[in-house]
C-alpha cells in the first residue's frame, strides 16, 4: 500500500508554533508534543483521506477551532495540517474609589509568576480598569499609583479563570496627616489662669525650637480663651515646653523656665490627634491684692499708720495711708 506522511503544526493566531498539543489520526492513539517544538510528524500513513483530531490543546491555549480536519495523503508526500488555537486566558476588572467616589490619577498593576505584568493608568468608559489576555493563574493586583492625600490599600490576589473576568475592588483612604495639635491650658503656681504667657517647643530629637506661641496673639494661638494656647500643625514627636518669655502676667523675678532645678515638661504629639494637657508654668504667680485690717486688740477699734511687708522675690512694703 502506498504511504505518505502527515505533519501537524499547532500554532497561535500569529502563526507561531506552540507546544504541548496532542493529535490523533483516524481515531488512533494520540501523539503528544513532548519536545516542545509545536510540530508532530506521522510517518507511514496510507495514501488517501484521513481524519486528524486535536485531542488536547497546546499548553495555555484553548482547543483549536476547528479541532477536526480532513486531509488527503499522496504517496511519498507529506501532507500538512495546522491547528490554530487562541490563548486560554481570562481577565480582571478593577474598580477604585475614594472617600468621594471615583479617583483620577490612579494606576493599577497586575502581576503573576512567570507572566508578563500589565499596568493601566486610564480607566475605561465605565470607570474600571480592565485587564484581558491573562493566563489562568493567581494574579496579584496592586494600586501602584495614587494622588496626593490618599493612601494605597494593600494588594489583593485573585484567581483568573479561562473565559471569565474576575472582579477586584479597592477603596482608597485619606492619608493621615504627619502633624498633630496641642491644646495647652496654662496655670500659675497658685492655680490661676496664666494669661498672656508665651512658650516654645523644643524638639527632643534635635532641630530648631518651634515658636514662640503667645496666649491670644493672632497667628500664634488658635484658641480665644485666656490662658489656653492652641498650637496646630506640629510635626509628630516629643517636645519640651519652655517659657523663654513668660509675658506680662509673670513675676518679675521669673523670666525663663526652671531658674531653679526641676523636671522638664515634655509633651508627645501624635499625627492626626490633638493633645489636651494642663501645664503649670514654673515660677509663675499671678499678681493679686491683699487687704489688711489693723485693729486695737483691746478695743477692736481701727488703728491707723501701720506698715506691712509682703515677703516675695522682691519684698513689697505698704503703709496705711499710702496712695
């Protein structure tokens, strides 16, 4: 019986041979592409018509359409058959929203082991990022770029199924500020509101002091209450509170913090939070008045002309009848 041969090529849409297919002739046992060149050779095929069937598609590809072909073999000739297969792929559809809905300026990336990654920075008409032609493996989806003021969420993994689109949704959150605030209530050593006091904040990790911040001075105090200073936009960290100028409410003997030994006053600023703390201003006593009545011990009648001395840092002497 005269014979010929059949050569079967498995190819993609571009005509490039792809490996891993199995083919059977006339219902016989299939021959599989084990050497990976995408070509199968069937020698000693009787001359005449034969049915060639792709029983298994190439690795990573769909079954050829058609998967059955008829071929005529001439004596001492090699008939050629080509099966064309489309990639066995799926897709991923990604939506990204922020605190106020759709977010411009976002890039989304998909990556998988031994696969070529993709990145999209422009959403489709429906606002989603659509990735196609993805192998049916596990993909990692990442929001790779976000606009200022927003924080990218953690990456997500998703399994791609052939012929389907997996969905992934991300919600961006507002970036936490890297500064905090301090609402400091200042009191004197005698428990009175320390009005008109100025202070500075000295960073504990080095750097220039912040301030001065003076009570009820526009641009330095964000709170209108006397004796309370609101300081905003303070970089996160620890600070020592110092009083380089205690202001008009201070005792004249005290114009700086800790003229006598004492523990430093430390405040801790946390980003995005407002610290509320009461601070006693060292060495500060609020000026007041003392009224003294002098009487005769025997009769209880008022006695005039007496003098009294108040023992302060600078002693004050007042005599009856002084204006």
